[in-house]
């Protein structure tokens, strides 16, 4: 039985919980086996799985396709799925309809959407429809063009005040958790202390109620830019690159497949075929 939101709410101000992104069945199975508390099927799949420059091209169908696979693999792990760009921004009706479709077709436990006070009415309506919501404030990748790039948020007095207002607005709207992305640690601590909702940090310091990372980042899956807030727990890029190179060499040198990887046939049968 998967965890419920009550399993997380009870940990407010207590033992922090772990969140990782996943986008496929086998990764979800492994995270489930490891005891990761929550899996986020992030619209970051646009970058790390589909090769887009940003998340803006990701569709509801994309999220459902990957979300189904993850939910099949996560037997005990809570699964939340991102609502992609323009699936909730146009209207409250769009927000409820798309959130309902995501939950109904994937069997996930929650949806996540970006934005603060300006989307509090969407959050409230989705929650009233019986769907748990995780809000997302600070650096919101779907608004990268408005924000002018991927930058730390809330560093000025006005920006910090806006983040506090956003956090309280989405908390009042009924979000059970708030993702804080690229927010100064002290400000994230203040928000965590001032809202009833759980906080999930990504580049927001150690005082949040939980932490989330893109799993390709923390595994060193790609040989490209690594955000400052990422701790690499492995270097899978090097491991995979070496394995692929060795496989290529074995194919060219006919050392793969060898006898152990091949099937035989009775010699008498073989002779009759000549």
C-alpha cells in the first residue's frame, strides 16, 4: 500500500523525508526498493528524457505516459506528478480537469503545479475536487522566460516578501506541501516555520521538511552542467560510457558473444544441412 499524505503531514518539523524524480518503471522499482519516501514524475522529463531545451513543450499526455509507468513500479512509494505548462494556467476549469485526468489515468497520489498567490484559486479548486496538491514557488522552470533564466529567487527584500506571501497563499489554498526551488536557506527556514504545509527543498538548504533532486543529476548520469545544489552520489556517466565502449570493442573483435553466450546444435543435424 502506497504512503498517503497523512504519512507526510505527520512529519512536519520532524524527520525529513526524501523525494526523487523518476520517469520509468525500472527506476521507480529501484527507488521503491530503496525506501525513497516520494517519487515526483517531474516535467523535467522534457529535459532529461525527451531532450527539450526546457520544460515548456511537455504535454499532459507526456506526463500521463511516464506517470503510468512510474506508478506501476512504485508499490509502496507516494507518487506525485507535475502538471505541465498551460495545463492549469488558462482557467480553474482547465486546472481541475487536467489534474483529474492525471490522477485518474495514472493512479498517482498527488499533483504538483508551479506558481504562488496567482494560482491559489486553482490549488483550492483541485483540492476541493479531492486531489492532493503540492505547490511550487521560488524558481519555477515553466516561467523561465519571465524570470530571465535559472537564478536564485528571493534575495531582495521585495522578492523575499513576495515568496513569503506566495507560501502563505498556497498554504491557505490547501496545498499539503510546497516545493521551494533555489531559495536562500534562511528564507526557506522562515517559510517552513510559518506555514502548516510541508516544505520540499531543491536548492533551499537543510531546514525544509523534505528534499528533492532530479535523479539523473544526483547519479551523475550526464556529462554536462550540474547545478550548485546537487550532490553527486555516483558517476554513472563514466560507468555507462566505459561499458558502451567495451561492448563496441568486443563486437568488433568478435570476443562477444563467446561460447558462454551462444547456443549449440547437434553436430549430426548440422552435417545433414550441408
